[in-house]
């Protein structure tokens, strides 16, 4: 007899959502998370309307809205005359799903974990890193693990779900190799202080493009979270140039930051994200399923990765709950998850690759100093088109709904804080 019915490796958005949904079906679930908490900086902080609607279906939406968060109402870009042009208008979508919620990912994951812990069949083991897979013949039968305190052991299960991200240990141990697509840039994240007197809209995202460089600034309550984009493979060069030169780059792109770039004390304060874009052709082995970034790493362009991973989790729970309860899980059932989610993944990755070429490559090579003129023309003269990118970002090409077994009545929260509105830049 297995120690647990489903072992989920990774406590990110996909893993936590799948754990919650399966536990609500009464399935024994164990999530293994290698960290002691969810406090990792520079993760994606966007919760899109598709996920907010899902939370409403789960009876969690009202409670979610009480969490400190900000609202993005539109995707804007700066123009040469200093004004802003709306490319995607979330506010034009039907309420109440007409905004993107900006919330620290650790708060969102804590929220999901709290909801899941209310289910008697849910367990989460923090500080527990999966090191390998257990096998019974050709079937995956569980995982081996080591805890932060040095203890180690094995956990047998009827199903192992790899939700451990783009560098998935589980995927590698299973011999699954994703197809890689060329990405023209990496991202360097850092923080700068925000003065109390500055009136920038909370949650706004402002891109800056100049001299073949791109930078994106996210406005937070007390600081700016900044992403600097440069051609892939530039990390060694940027660090060799030193912190003074990096400060100059930042001040050139955002002259209003010149008075605070000293907050970047050394290049150790600048965190490089090795941007990947890939996907598996096969998401499963007998007894194993990959979802989220473990199945398909997404570019940060458009900020769709988190919500696509959550859609994977919903599709997986919908298809797996019955067979897991009946003890009849088969490779065919596992393959059905990939069959459901492959097409939206392929479409979004195609659009991201186009965006890479049209914007990032063109800027880096000096062919263009901003957004393509045709896109600006269409946004200015045909405003109804603004709902197309807004809807695609908000819901994706194939949004999922909560399975009936996981739905609960909507909780009635205490008085909720008034959300703050903002506007998004061209990329997230």
C-alpha cells in the first residue's frame, strides 16, 4: 500500500492548486517543498482573471480579495510625445473579471496552502527536497527525499506529479527532455527605493526603451521592482563592467532614478533570471505527470506563466480525481492532460516567440527603438481592438473551470480593503 495517493513535488502555484483540488475530492495528497517558506523574491506576482474566476468557483474569491493587492486595469506603453497608449484594456472586459491582481506570490501561495490545510487528506512537507524517483519495473512508484535537518527517506505513491519548475529534478530523473526554443534575452531583477512623495500608481508597469536597452519598472508600496533586459549571455559582461556602469545604464533609461541607484550596492544585488522557453512532447511516464514549468517553461513576456500553470493543475485534477479514487489510473489518463493543455501552450509560446523577434531582437539590434508603428496605429485608431490582447492575457486561449467536486459556497469575508488601480506596461 502506498504512503500517499498523490505525491506532488513543488509548492508553487501549479503544485499548490493541484493539491487543493485533489484534497477536496478526498484524495490523499502530499506536497513536498524544498524550502521552509514561500518567500522567494522576484517571482511573478500576477493573478489573472482566469485564476480569480477559478477562486470564485472554489468559494475562495471573497477571501482572496481581502488580501493586500493592487489592480492592473490596462496594458500601456509610453509614446515619443511622453503620453501613454493603451494596447490592452482589461477594464473593458466584463466585471468582476476586468483586472489583473498584483499580489506577492508568497502571499498567494500561503493563501492556497491555508485553504488546502483545511482538507483532512492534504499534507505538505516543507524543507523536504526530492532527490530521485522510486520505480517498480517501468512504473514510477514514489520519490526519495532529503530534509533540511539531514534526515532522508522514501515516499511511495500511486502518482507522482512534477511541479518543481523549469529546472525540474523529477523531469530529469524520468528521462524527459524538453524541446528548447531560442530566447534572445535574460532578465536582471533588482529593487530601488520609492520616495513617499512619489505619486506613481501602485501596480503600474512602465517600460523604458533606449539605445538598444529595455527596462521595466513595477511600482510597489515602498519600492520599485525593476527588470533590466539584455541579450542572452550578457551576465558575465555586465558583472565584469561593475556596479558603477550598471547604475549608469539604469539612470540613462530612467533619469528619475539617478538619485537612488546607489541602492544597488554591488552586482550581488542584481539577480539574473536565465529565461527559458521550452516544452515537453510527452508530459508523462507510467505513474508520473509533469505540469506547469516542468512541462513547459514560459518567457516572462505577457506574464502568462503562473496562470497557465494553474490551468494545467485544474485540467489535471479534473481528469485524475476519478481514476485515482478508483485505483484505475493509467498512462492513457495521464496523456489526456497533455492533450487538453498542449494547444494553448503551443499558441502562447508562438505568440511569445513573435514578441521576442518583433520587440526584443529589433531593439537589441538597433532596428527599432520601441513598439512597432503598426501596433501603435491600430491601438490609436481602432480602440475596440484593445480587448483582444486584454482577453488573451486575462483568460488565455482555453481557460479551465473548477471541477464540481472542488466547488464550495463563497465565503463571506470581513470588510475588505479598497483595491488600488494601476496600468501595465508592454511586458510583464
